[in-house]
């Protein structure tokens, strides 16, 4: 069996044998297998692990094309590497390597997807995998509400030496937990975390990938579309129970943003649908007990003062070493028992750990991606990637986007970049 281009006039005659594994199998493995990887304790490392097969694939290619923004990302990675001179302990070195490897993995995956020979159906398959990943998050959110106290040792946690597995940071990476039980409203509320450790990580993923889910939902048919609509509607429950104001803000912003873009493009029907969906969501929350929970959370500051202290600590740390950072986040002397400065917000983390120039390069890459995706019409993946970047902008100062958000975001962005290129030929199977 061979596969040849159905539109040979676009690229000439190409013949290839069907591979043993699906195209882009490393990404499909990570996305579809994420719940299992979480149970095994490998989910936080999977993107870095995939650099090996992906890197081999790229090295075997006679030529490698660079998608938009690659040069900026390379400079960013170089500056991250430069900040390694500030690492002064074994534990700091381990964390540095972990985070730097995730940045590297995101860049390698970005180039990898751009250079794959993907049919349109295979591109849609990747997007469906991202949508399924989002669905896993919602299922995990409901599981957290039903069995919030469940936690268990992962397979990796069992086999690692106790001296390593019991370290606080390692525990955060490898110990599966369903929910964070918190009582700042005066009573315990299970805030969804699965398949991550923290509710904020769950909320960041849900918010950032929601535009991709809704774009993919438009391309589905039959029972898949009906199931997707059901999941989207049901997602309101764990989203509200997350008590995650950053998630709520990001979703509200993206609905308004999409509505405005639709209006500018003169697309009345999608505008009406978007506004109607937003109103239905608001009414569904307001007319159920979810509304009371959301109102209580809005009126409860809880972490506001702690975040302000972290911001102040981050600014002090940046002032101490603005060019190459500290090689990692920094403990605030008067808050030794709490989170270090640079852990609450991706931009803070980059600026504190790797210096202001690294943060500027990161923003330059995001800005470049925003400009490239601005051109897309409301029915295109490019448009919804642009909306995803709007959500990202709302998260940069309050959430970190490691380990999963950044690699997945880069993968989706490069699919949008491919959409803006000359159309790929459709491949026809001949037996």
C-alpha cells in the first residue's frame, strides 16, 4: 500500500509507504495518554521525554524549515542557558534543568510539527487530540468533586528512592491528587486539580485550550459533536467550583474578544451564537447554586495579599539580577514557608529565573505569534489561536504555563502557521 498526493500539480509526484505508527505519534501519545501518564507519574516529564524521538526525526530530515518566530525562541533559549551560571545548589540545578528542558521541548515540538508531512485529516486528528485532552480536564474536574480526598502514589513515586520522591518539589510533579480542599469561604470546597497537582494549573489549561476546543467542536459531526456540546455545557460546574477567578476572567475576555472580532468581520450569525452562548452560561450559573458559590468567591480576596507579597518579592529579585536572573525562583526571607517569588505568573518566573532579556524574548515570541494569527478569519484555526493568545495574556502575571500548556500551545500555533502557508496537498490512499 502506498500513499500519493491526490493533487500532484502542487508538489509533484511523491510516493511513500504507510508508516507503522501514525504521523505525529509522539504528540498523539502524550495527549491521548495523558491520564495514564499522570497515574504513572510521568505526565510532567512527557514533553521533555518526547524531545528524543522528535529530535531524531528532525535530524534525519535532509532539510528543516523554521516556522515564524523560531529565531526569537532560539535567542530566548540561549538566554535561559546563560542564566545557568547563577545556579548554586543541586536542588536548584535539578529544577533549572526541568524547566529549561520544557522550554526546549516546546521549541523542538514547534519546529517538528511545522516540518511534518500532514494531510488535512491528520492535522484535524491532532486538533481532536487537543480537544480530547481538554475533555480529560473536565472529566478530571468532575472526579475531583466526587472523590476530592483521593490521592495515591504514582508508579514513578513508588520506584524512586525515598530521599528523592519525598522532596516537596518532586512530590508536586509525581504525586497524583484529585483536588485541593480549601476552606477560605468558611467551609471546605473541593477545587479541581486532576490531572495536575494544583487548581491553578488545571484552570490555566482549561482557559488556554478552551478556544481550541470550541474551534474543533465546529468541525465535528454526529455523536462526536453532540458529546462535545454536552462536555462544553457540563464544564461550567467544575469551572465554577475551581473558584479560579483567573480562569473566569480569561473565559469572559475571550468571549467578548470573539464577539467583537465577529462583529468587525460582519459575521452576524456567529456573533449571535457567541453572545447567546455567553448569556446561557451566565444564566445557568446565576439560576443555580453555582451562582452563590461564584458570588462568595468574588467577594473573598483570599490570596490577594499573598500575591502582592510575591509580586513585591519578584520585583526585588529582578532588581538584584536584572540581566541573567537567579537561575531559579527566589525564597522571600520573611516568607520561607510559602511559595518563592517567581512561581505565580510565567513572566515573573522567567524574569526572576533568567533575567529581563529572557522575559522580553518570550513576550516578543508571543507578540509575533499574535501578529501572524491576527490575519485569520472567524472560521479559521488561526482566528481561534489568536483568541488563545488573548487568554494567555490574561494569565501571564498570575499563572505559570508549565509543564503542559506551553508545549500544547506551541503545537497549536504551528498548525495555524501551516494553515497560513500554501495549502498542503490532500493525500489519497491507493492499494
